[in-house]
């Protein structure tokens, strides 16, 4: 009795607590992304002009992800009906879909990857070359995963085969990202030389959550799996986009200051703000 193209969300009933936890998770996710548009627009002003595109791109990612997550939230509300004791899948056939997430990643992932060579201030042709080389495996990874996730309500063959193909593209992507991180290490000023390595581990830990969320339906079609999966997606989203953007902006603030950009030095408190000297 599986609905074609449905995710497991549309096939399980939820307790009151599970339904509201799910609503809360999705609400916090889109709320956080929308709120941080302001942070990234504001934080630009202290960065040296050549770095300002990086937080601007974060603001763009926030808007795009916020809209997508708002849609997931309304799907969630539309999918379930209270029957007096449980939230059951709506009888009119309205279904939940995680597929829109993959559509959203198609936009956000190439932007997130392009932020890396931009933040490391690599030479212009190098930025373009690396952005393209990272985006190709990333898009192939997302689109093969998209095909696979449509198989999560079946016998898992489609889920696993496409998941495996997608993982191969992920490995290719990891190799490309590592190359960019190495180039970034070489281009970072000495006091910030540790930063690219830390970012590398952060990248692996946060992007690595997505395949776990993808594979989770194999643990069973239960309300707990549904809620835990939305939680995993949310943790991954907030860390790979929002906190990642904050980390890059902080790095660029320190880098701008090291390169002698006065507003950055003032923002960090390294030199007194104009007009406050001697206070
Ligand atoms: C899929 C399919 C299963 C195998 C693998 C996957 C990897 C997904 C990743 C997604 C990253 C998304 C980000 C979105 C930000 O907006 C497609 C789930 C390896 C790594 C960072």
C-alpha cells in the first residue's frame, strides 16, 4: 500500500508528541535560516571589500534554504490529520516530500562550495576552476540521491543502488574539496594556517550527516524514524550552511584585520574605534 513517490512520512501515523516535535524541528530550521539573512548582510560591513561576496552568498543560501524549509514545514502540517488519538496521513492523498530538499541543494551546494576558494582568496581563474570541479560531482551526487530517495518506501533496492552511486560522487567531491582546502592552507596568512584543516574536519562531519538521514528509513517505518530523520536533516542544514557561514565570516574578519583593514581591526577590538581613543 505504498503511495508512489511518497516518503515514509506519508505512510506512518504519529503520536501527538512526535507530530509536534517534527513541527518544532522544521519551524526552528526555517526560522534560523531566515533570521541569519540579517546577520550575514550586517557582518559584511566589517570585512575587506574583496571578501564581502562570501557573507552575501551566505545570505542568499539562507533565503533559499529558508523558503525550502518553510515548504517542508507546510507539507508537514498538510500531511497529517488528527483522528482523536493519533496524527494519521491525510485521507485526501496529500503527501510529504523530502525531494524538494534535493532541489534546494542543487542551488545551495554549488554556492557553499564556491565560498571556499573565495574565502581563501585564491586567484580568480583558480576560484572558477575549483568551483566548477567541486560542483560537478556535487550535483551528480545530489541528483543520483534524488532518484534513490524515491525508493525508500519500496524494497530498498533503488535506495541502495542509487545511494551507492551517489556515494561514489561524494567521494570524488571530497577529493576536490580536499584539494581546495590544501590550496587554501597555502594561501592563508600564517596566524590562520590552522583554519583550513579545522574546516576540513567540520565539512566531513556535517556533510556526512546527509547520507545517514538518507539511509535511515531502512530502520523501519515508524514515527520515531520519521522524527529523527527530520532532526538529522535539520542539524545538517543548520551546521553545513548557517554555522559554516558564521565560521567563514569570522575567519574573513580576522583575515581582513591581519591584512590591515581598519574596520575589521576595530570590530575585533584590536584598535580603538575612531573617536573613542583615550576614553
Ligand atoms: C545523498 C544520497 C546518499 C549518498 C550521499 C548523499 C549526500 C548528500 C550530501 C548533501 C549535502 C547537502 C548540503 C546541503 C546544503 O544546503 C544525496 C543524501 C553521499 C552530502 C550541504
